[in-house]
């Protein structure tokens, strides 16, 4: 992200969605992120990670495309902050 004359400009890397990169930049401080995958058909919930913020958003988008490609658009994918025990 670059500020130019009080305008926020998001640089898109490797043709990744600017919205994904903006979402990653807005994530709060924490120990990392996990990608949560919920299958409403089986009620199974899986966590993948931990990842850094941008890496988590990229992985979530990759997984979304994989599930959509497999004909599973109802699978829910979310990113959650990870807080290690203190």
C-alpha cells in the first residue's frame, strides 16, 4: 500500500485481487492467521495454517477456487486471527 497525495493506492502483486490485499492490510495484530473451511453438508470444520496475513488471504482465495472448481460452492471459507497462549 502506498500513500500518494493523501490517496491510498494498493499495489497488486502477481495479479492477485486488490480486495484481498486490502483485506490483509486491514487485519489486526496477532500471532498469525488460520484459514477455516466449513462444509455445511457434513458439518465438518477444518483449520489450515498458521499463515501470515497476506499469505492467508491468498491461500483462502486459492481454496475458494479449488472448491468452486470441484462443484462445492457451499463450502464456507474464512480467515481467523490466531492468538498463541501467553
